[in-house]
C-alpha cells in the first residue's frame, strides 16, 4: 500500500509540475561569492525567479494534513565551478530555537544521483540514492550568536552535568550538536525512508536571513567536488531538484514537512 501511495504522489506531482523548469544561468563570479553566500547580494536582482507550490508530506508518519508553507520562490546561478540556489518563503515568525512548543525553521534541497524519473523524490529508494543540502535556522543562529544551550534559553535552569546529554553529543561529534559550526548547512545522503545519513565530507556552504516575515536562504555546492556522495553537475546538462520546508512555529520537524518533488533543472552554458 505504501508503494502505491508513493507512486501516486509522484504521478500527481509530475502532472502538476510538468510546466515548471528552473534555469541556472552562468554568471561571472568569483568563488568567494559561493563560499560565503549572501542572500541579499545585488547579483540576485537580475536572476529569474521560479515559483513552486508546496504540498503537505502525507506519505509517511508523522505527516501534515495541510501545507503550513504553501509557496516557495527559487533563484539559481553558477560560475562553472559552483552552483548557488536561493530559496525564499513567507514565514511570519523567526524560529531559531528548539523548545517543547516549537522547532527550528529549516529548508532542504535534494539532488538525484541518476534519472529523477527512476528516483523517488521521497528521499530516494533502494538503488537510487539522493544527496541533500539541509539548512536550519538554529544552526544559522549558532554561527551568528554562539552555540545555544539550555541555560541560554532558560537562565534559571540548573543541572549538575551535561556529560551524558549535550556534552556527550559534542564529544561524539554529533553533527546536530556542534558548538564550533562553520556553516549552517549539512550535507546528507539517503536511499529511502529511514536511511538519512550525514556525509563524511562536507563541501556545501550557505546562509539565511529572516526579515519582514520572510526567509531568504542560499545553499551552495561545487559542481564537481570529487566527493562520491555529491552527484556531479555540468554546465549544459539537465538534472532535477526536490525541495522541503519546515515551519518551526507549526512544529514541523522530521518528516512533518512541506515538500515539492522533482522539478527539472537546466544548467546553462557560458554564452
């Protein structure tokens, strides 16, 4: 039954998104533009925007009945060495903490290793792996304002040790709990539900800015990193992207998310 539901979702989205296409223009830029991306850089002012409708993830549990974020705007560009993907969506609240009543705002972009038509947009499938760039507001806040601990959010909280809690996660270099994070983006790969894994080598960068009820986030990665876990990209070629958004105020976390399956992506050559 689950396979039938997944395939139905893929077919439904294929019909809805058939007219959508994201073009990635070549722009003569230094690699520094991608190494330290700025969502508000003036270079984005001339880039075409693609608007995509988001759907509630209801293929696996926990799920959403209705989308909590309904629309996503996308801009992309490359310089023959790097690709940058800008995501913009409306969000009236900035959620960059994790509490019992809220989660962190977040977004993700997914690349197929092979043909998108043979790869499930729901984190891939056996024999058809996907690579994912995942940005979180809490990680952005950690970089800008310092790593958050319980005492930072609740100054009157008292514990005698974190050794078997947060500190243990730090000691084990858990990618979720790192006080010296250099980028708010994590690279992962997956081959179906329940297989999401942090990539041993992290090549991606990114940055996010929230203002006036809107998130602007840029994710960037090399076209060819030499990493076996990064699908190589080439100017003049076509691939696809899938997207996910999480609204922390609506307690979106894990599979409880808004998504947009495969959308064709064309990397234009330098003219």
